[in-house]
């Protein structure tokens, strides 16, 4: 019995010709972050030529990862590489905005470098922005490998399909769950333990809008649960801690938990 089992596993290994070792993906994405943010890097470059060579190695690293994917890309490997690296300036701009939003929103934060180096919310949104870019480029495997890596490191679970606007702030962050079809506007702040989830987990609804929409300038405090694809949290609203929401909330609302019921004010 044992010999047959071992032989069966051996055949699986032999037949699995294309695989992306997650550790290679983890190393590559951390190298990309270090490239974009010197606050994260311990590398020293003696001259610009050495820095250029490092950039070339990052591009080669992506090329090699793409060639190991279990499914073919819709574009050629070279096209994906070019388009991804063309996105880097915009991704860095957005991430700097995210970091500044965290700095402005957290009285305990000291400076921008501290946010970039140590805040799990910044790391999680950084990985998400890369993963979402790969998803938009229709790259298989990499988006989920990246977001599960961030989940493991930070306790923040963001599906790569979620659409997140600019200047996004996750304070503390642990336990935040953001589902696949969530749409988040600009200048939104979310605290630990918030769930933006689906009312139904049935497989036949996989391709529908199952998760809520959070409009601009909304604050959601710790432990709040907001569910459903038709649920919209209107702009400039404040959602208090531990509330349970399955219906839309108009703009400029204040929703909070009191005496075992949810109270809403406009």
C-alpha cells in the first residue's frame, strides 16, 4: 500500500511540468517593494549602472515566473512584462498616497518611513495593488499567491479582484477581510476586524457582484460586518464598531451599535 502511494505521488510530481514555487514569488515581490522604497532595502548601489542592472534582474525575474505558470497568459510573456513595469510609476504614486493617508490618520505614527517599514496595512495594500494589476492583465496564479502571502504576513485578507481607490488607510488591520467584488472609493479608512463580505457563498453566484460598495470618504470602525452585493455605504458615512449591515446606507450617515440594535442617523 505504501509503495503504491509513493509511486502515485512520484507520477504526480513528474506530470506537474509547470509550477510556480510560491517562495520565488514571495522573494520577487519583496524585491520589487525594496526597489520602489529604499526604506525597505538593505542593498547599496555603488553607481547608477549597478542600479540599472538590478532593475534588469527584476524584469528577468518576472519573465521567469511567467514562464512557469500552470496556464498560458492571454498575452506573450514579453508583453506582460512590459505592461507590468509600465504600471510601476503609477503604483508607487498610489502607494505613497496610501502611506501618507495612514500617517495622517494614525496619531501614533511618527513619519512616512515608519509607515512604509512597519505598518501591516501599508504592506497589505501594496501587495494588493500589485496583485490587482496582475489580475487585470489576466495573469493566472500570481494574484492569489501574492494576496495569500500578504494575508499570512499581516492577517489582512484582500481578494485580488477587489477594487480599491486612492488614499486607502487600514489602521491596525488585523482580521480585515475584503471580498472579491468589493468596490472601495477614495479616502476610505478601515479599522481591524472589518469584514466586507458576501451574503451567499453558493458557487453559482461566483460571477456576480456579491460584496458591498463603499463610497468615498467613509470610515468603518473595528468589528463591523457589511455584506451583500447590493449594499452601498454612501459617501461621508461613519460606520461604528461591531455593527452588522446588509442594506444600503445613504450618504452622510452615522451607524452605530447600541443596546443590542443598530442605530442609524443622517
